């Protein structure tokens, strides 16, 4: 049987559902998801194999205008992710092409001119009428020669079989690179740190979650449980106050939600201990960024 295999980068502006899409294809939570833009900070990998095709996906941070050094690191992750891949999935939403979509297209034109691009219009469940979807597609078609334009809803898995078919057809004829059930690029410590950050993004509002880095300090498999100790780093005392909450209520809620989710995903009993620390302006400090894993 002729197999197809290739590298597929999922890119687009923040909050359009890139990570939700990767999780839907992978059938599990490989990448964290939240309702706030700026959720994904690293490239997150997953290999998906169906029938005779294998896609080696990379989820990426949403592209936006960077201000802090951390944002610039995230932007570099995106730019590099489109170089030298076999296929790009540009994900957008029901809102039409906005400034950050256009910036992403410009990056693709400069960095990945020869790479086929599938435009994935996500969140179509939020669009009520077929006519509007047709208008949306028409507008996008004028901006770039996409290999295909496919409306989907990653959350409800609608349109995913057709999207998979389009991906498979766009991949080069090649042997599979990984075994069908093999995990790729899954650093458990980083993944656990991200799961904790997901709870911060869900429970804490406004700007505070964006100032949080999670660093797993201890990750120890004991006989009956997995012991995890992690630091939550913020930039200011006021942010620490919000993260800890009245009488420690917020950090307790974050810890409980994170522990339950880690237990569910790993099917293991977990002991989780969290500490909140202040490291002034860490998002603009190169040595802190490096220390926290935001390094090229
Ligand atoms: N209504 C609707 N919501 C969706 C759909 N897919 C994702 N979402 C929601 O959109 C929000 C953002 O999803 P993410 O997957 O985190 O988006 P992202 O593009 O990875 O975001 P960044 O990592 O910040 O760039 C979450 O609240 C999701 O539940 C969809 O098909 N329909
Ligand atoms: Mg994401």
C-alpha cells in the first residue's frame, strides 16, 4: 500500500481553535485550550495516523503583534514552524480576515512560498446561515491561492473527516516516520506545566494569566502516586495576591483542577503541590525566559 506522510504546521491568529483542532485529530489533550488568546506558548507536536496517511502535526502559538520578549519568542516559534514543512493549515474563525490573519499570510508568502496551504475556517457552529459561509469563503479566496478552503467546527468534530482527506491528499508519498501508536515530542514535565497553566487561564482573569509561567520543580514517580511540585511565577506582588486568592482559595482551586485533570489524562494518582513566586518582569528578561524553557 502506498503511504503518505509529512509535516503539517497549524498556524493562525490567537484563539481561533488551533489547539482544539490538534486535540480533535489526536483524540486526546496534547495541547492546552482556553477561551483566552495567547494560550499556546510552545510548538506542540502530535503524530496522527489514519489509513494510509500520517500527519506529523505541530500546533503553534497564535500570531499577534509582539511587545514583550516572551511574545517575540512565540512569534519566532510560528515563523520557524512554516519553514520546510509539507503542508500548512492556516486556521481562522467566523470573523473574516483580520489584521493578524493578514500578517500570517504575509509570513507564509515570505517563508513558505512553495508550501501548500489549506485554509481551515473554524467555529462554523457560530455561523447560522450557509450563505454567510459562502461569502466568507469568497473573501478569503481573493487573498491567497489556497489548496483548499474547508469550514469546520473543531469543537464538535464537524467537517474533520473531509479536512483529514484534504490533508492526506496534500502529503507527499513517503514511508511513515513513526509507528502508529508512538508518542512524539511529549515531554511530560512541560505538558504537566502547561496543564497547570491551562487552569490558571480558566480561573484567573484579565492580564494576570499572561504573566504566569509554570515550572515543574519535582516530578517523581512513586510506587502508588506521581508527586509533582511546581512554581507559578508572576511579575508583581499584586499578581501574586490574585493568584493566591483570599485565604489561599484561588491557588487551591487551581491545584485541585490541575490535579484532577492530570490524574484523568495519565490515569494515575497524583500529589500536586504549588508555590507562587514573584520574578519581576520575567517576560522581558532573557535569562529568566531561558530558565523557564522559552528558548530557541
Ligand atoms: N464555538 C466554537 N468554539 C471553539 C471551536 N473550536 C475551539 N473553540 C473555542 O475557542 C477557544 C480557543 O481555542 P484554542 O484551541 O485554545 O485556540 P488557539 O487557536 O489554540 O489559541 P492560542 O493558543 O491562544 O493561539 C476555546 O474556548 C475553545 O473551546 C469551535 O469549533 N466552535
Ligand atoms: Mg493554542
